[in-house]
C-alpha cells in the first residue's frame, strides 16, 4: 500500500470526538468508552451516533476495566454486545481475551469470532501480553482477524519498536500489524521507519483542564481530561499519507 492510501484509525470515546475525528480526516474510528481505562464497550447511543458517520467504525468489546481474563458472565455480556454492535450497523468489532499467563485465550476468542461472523475484526492489545508474538500472529490469521493493534508489548509503540518489527515480519503480509500507543505527529515518522505499516492507530487527543469545584472534590472529575483534537487528526493524517 502506498503512503497516500495508508489508513489512520482514531480511537474515540464521546460524541464530540466522533465529529473531531471525521472533520480531521480520520479513515476509521475505534469506538469505546473510558479511554483513560484503555477503552471499554461504548454505549448503544454512541454506537448509533457513530453508525451515521461517513467512515467505518469498529467498536471495542470489553465489558470491564482491568485484565483480559474474562469470566463466563463477562463472556455472556460480550456476546450480547456483539449482537448490539451488529444491529446498530457498525462495520466491525475489536476483540481480545487472555489466559492468566498472558497468552491469548483461543477458546474464548474462537467463540467471540464465531459470534462476529460478517463483521470486520481487530485483535486488540491483549496481544501485547503474549509470551510468543509469532504464535499469536498465526492464531490471529487462522481465526480471521483483519489486523492486530499492538504497541510491541511496550508502554508505547516507540519503546516496542523491535517487537513491532518482529510481529510485522511474522505476519508476512497475511494480516495487518497496526501500531498504536503514544503515536502522535511528533513521532509517527519514527514509527513508520520501523516497518512499512499500512495502518496507524492514535487517539489524536489533547489534555484540557478539568472543572474546579465540588465535582473534583468528590472524585467525579479529574484534574484534566483527554479530548479528540481535529487539528491533531489532520496533522497526523497529513504525515501518515506523505
């Protein structure tokens, strides 16, 4: 894929972020709630809003914060959420599940994948916990995932550069390896120098001060919050596609 066709995916967790991502030129949206917690399943109303947009949206299926070792009750919720995503008309789902040792829970994932038939599928950063990247890449391919979102097992994609390259080499063009975590206009050229990635994932966000007052005092509001920036989307898109 040539640079001008490289895809920018923007992760968004509110209605204003949807508008900012589209106006900035995002190619695809990863929709969630609670980005500060790594992203949880979005509300139905936010899915409905995203379904009206002119670009595809993939919704994350993650019923709670914390690890990716899911209980039977969690899995029941995830299956129901996949049906809701399908009925809303979104393009795809973002899935992941782990065993206690960090390896992919292939049994749970195969169940989720079977329930997602007809939807696009991204394997999320549960991949970053695996002890064997090559093995996990092979599973993702065999299960029918389109792409793997990964930081290379590190806090940021830049810090995971070596493992990102290993994942890319293991994929051999059979699945997209989409770097994400800490990617911004200032460093995306360094990311793209690691390997010829065809997709890039970013929040394109900025921190704005939270409101002072009782909401903060009682723990309802943080000192700052992160919002999607249309100008950062546009800036990143211009670099990614040149």
